[in-house]
C-alpha cells in the first residue's frame, strides 16, 4: 500500500472522477477526506471505501463558500497536523455558448468554482501541505485550457486561469518547501459533465473514471517534478 499513512483531501468526491480517485487513494492506503456539496453521494463513497477495507472521513462543503473552506482547514489541523495530498477535482462546466452570449450570473458561478475556490483552497491548506514531508497538489484540467475551442470559452478560460494560478503557486514554493504541483487532463471520461457536454455520445465509448483515479494514484507513487502535466490516455478502441 504505497500511500499507507498518508492523508489526502479530494474535492468533488461524491461522483465521477473525484469519487473514483477517492476509492483508488483509499485502496493505496491513504485516509481520504471526502468533500463535495452532496452529502448522500459522499456517504456512498465513504461506505464503498469502508467496505473495501479503507478509511475515509466525509466533509460536506460548498467550495464557493470561502468561510467553509477555512473552517474545514481549521477542523482538519488538530486531527491531522499535515496534509499529504490534495486532489482538486471539483469544477463547473457552465453553458457551452458563444462568448457574447455568456450569462453573467452563470459565468460568475463558473469563475467562483473554477478559479476563486482554487485560490481559497490553496490559501487554507497551504500550511498543512507545508507540514508534510512530501506535499502534493494534483488538479484536474482540460485540453481546451490551452487549445481554445468554439463555445467552450467560459469553462476553458477559467481552467486556463486555474492552471496559471497553481503553476504560479508551484513556482513560489518550489525552492522552500517539499510541495509539488501537477495538472492532470483526464481526456474523454464517462462523467456527468461529459454527458452534459456531449449529450449524443454513447457513454460506453469512453473510459470509466476509475482509469483516471488509478492514473492519479500512479502519479502520486512516483517522484514527479513540480509543474508536470499528465494526459490520461484513452483505451484502445474508445
């Protein structure tokens, strides 16, 4: 169990890639702090982890509420003085629409979820990551962040900003801490977000989220350089 004794926090852990990654981390020996807005989904993931012999703690949380993020960090610190891993999976797609048609209110929510919450997450948990002998922050990103695509501007722009934010943080702490940051692009994966983006697609033609979860654990098992980018390959025939 290569992550035995490690403490990991996963955002968006109630379903999809976040849930699959949480289960994979637990199988590798980590104790996983599960965060998402949906309590019922978190409880299902926690139960699956316990049934498989792992350990987890649920922490229902709205990432757009900065105070809740800070309170979670304050609750974690007395119990676990160091946080070894953050996997930042939570994100909001928003509507796929031309730039002039972006709804101001919805776009604000996408910005709050994909950018502002990321900064607040780092700010709240940076001290605990610094306390780890090998703090790791893995964030899920997307190919459209660096390769713009028509109608995807809201999601792509915020993910590009998230990448810049986290890579700037990586550069700031690289020489003074053991923290390392990596960006993982899952590629085509069977998730609710994917179904919303491609409503006519047959889910059976894309890989399950478990493939991405295992790839993230494999990344954590090796000594990667900070700023590394990983794209999870699609299975043959997908």
